[in-house]
C-alpha cells in the first residue's frame, strides 16, 4: 500500500537543523549530567548515593513508557509549537529542579522532565525527516542524533565542572538557560510543518504494531543493551584491560565521544548513499566487532597497551553511535503515516535497552569483572545482529526500485 504524502516546502539554510541538533544536545545533557553530579546531589539533599542514583532510573523508565502515547497524542499538532513549547516547559522544569528542597520533590521533577523530553524528541527526529530533501534525510538524522553524542563529551563535563564550582543546582540553571535560548532560535528558524494527517488512533496503533516496526524495536532494545553496556561500565572494563584509571579513563571517554559524533554524522551520510538497511547492518556489525575485540583482549592479556584499547574504543564509538541515524531513518520509512510515533516507540526501545544494559552489565561486572562486561555485551550483540539482519531481509525499508528517501510510503 502506498500512502500519499504532500511534498514539504524545504527550509532554507542550515539554521533549522542546528536548532534540532541543539535541542537533542540540551535534552541529552539534562539526562546524562545527573550521573556526573550524583555525589553533590546526595550530599546536598542528605541522601545516599544509591538513592540519588534512582533519579537516573526514574528518568529512563518514565521516558520509555511515555514516548509512544505522547507521540500519538501530539501527532496532529504542528511541529514547531510542539518543539518550542516543549523546550520552554523543559527550561521551566529545570529551574524548579534547581530549587527542589528535598529528594522526593526532585524525583517528581525528574519524572516531569522525562515526560516533556519524551514529547519533544520524536517530534525533533520526525521534523528532520520531513524537512530535509529526500536525498539528505540520513545526514539530517545523523546531525540530530549527534546532539546526544556531543552532550556526552561537552555538556556533561561542562555541567559537572559547574557543579563542582557552584553546586549541583547551578547545572540545572545552565540547562534551563540554554533550553530557553534554543527555544527562541527554534521559533525563528524551524520550518512551519503541519502535524500528521488525521489517520485516527486505531490506524496509528495498527501502523506501530506491524511486524516490521516491532522487529525493528526489538533489534533496538538488544542493540542498545549490547552497546550501552560497554559505555555504562567503561571504568571497570578499561581498568581491567589496561590497569589504568583517572586521566586515562577521561581520555577513553573523550575518544568515545569524539568518534561517536563522527559516526553519527558520517553514518547519516552513508544512510543517504547506501540506504538505511545496509548502513544499519554495517554499523551494528562494526559495533559488535569492536566489543568482541575488547572481550578477546581482556581474555588473552593481563594488561593491554593503552593505544590498543583506544583503537577499539574509537571503533566502538564510531559504529555504536553511528547506529542511530539508519535506525531512525528505517523506522520512518517503515511507518508511513505514523513517523513520529514510530521514532517514539524506537526511542522507548533504546531506553529499555539502557535499563537492561545497566542490570545485565551489573551482574556481569560483579561475577566476572570488566572483561565479563565485554564478553556479555558481545553475546548480546551477536543475538541483536541476527535479529537485525533477519528483520532487514524480511522487511526491507524500501524496494530496490524505489529511490532512497522517506517520501514514499510503504505499507507493511
């Protein structure tokens, strides 16, 4: 079945795409920075570090549960007001977070922040897919995805430094100010895109429950579990591989971030050139290969050279974060008529994968130290790879005779 989609007027310049990148950067910084300021939050609110750590869990779980229904509820609304209004609410919530008097209040505000983020992010990716020219959709998705990666090695360290200098509340004030600045720029520069056609909730649900879409989400869950396990437990993993910590760990994280951003950009371009399916398989294969190399290094050596581990982590960062553009581009192509909802469902799968990575990786590091994390992540990655390859073969995102790009609707 082919769904007719009206051609979207193309926005001029790159300002609109920069705004979308900065939106994911702000949301990513707000999400990830909590891990960097946990000791200060625990001390300031007189709770244990473990209790403060639940702020990360509640954000991820709330986001995973809320993104699909919020995407369905807001699907018909114009995209620019959803993004700009969401950013304003996001900023105000961060101001309240900075003023939180106790841990329960802070927990409630993190739930509210996650709800707002879950409403914004799918609209951002859907806007990138609709506003870009058909032959440039992949690179637009890669640019937007890079905002999340850049937040890891720019936003999080900056927020952590602010917290160390002025207290953890200053970090959330800074996020709020940046969010307001991005909202103002977005109101001026984002294209005025209408919401999705009124296809009805019933049809939206039918689109989202297609086997092609659900298999893609399952691949995202397992793929994120494998890839994010390596990042979540990077400290014990690299300590066991090299015997080094401190500044060397900071170097490892910086290399992952830089190559992750490169992977997001370049795999977006490859998505336009190769197609989403081929790029997805290649990127994920590279991620599993790099994780496997880390596992083999840990099993065969007592102390590997730092440069060897850096090389493998660079490859993992490039391929692991490069997985995002083709993943979301494929979700858009398989869900004609419910694009934002499909991205939301896929992003929920990502957060479920993050939660699984934390749980399974925690078991692995307790039982088998850092090398056990790499071995477990590799095993999960192989399973995810088989699922992804099977899904791509069974449900290609576009027929061979259809030009690349999301303008052609595919009923699956």
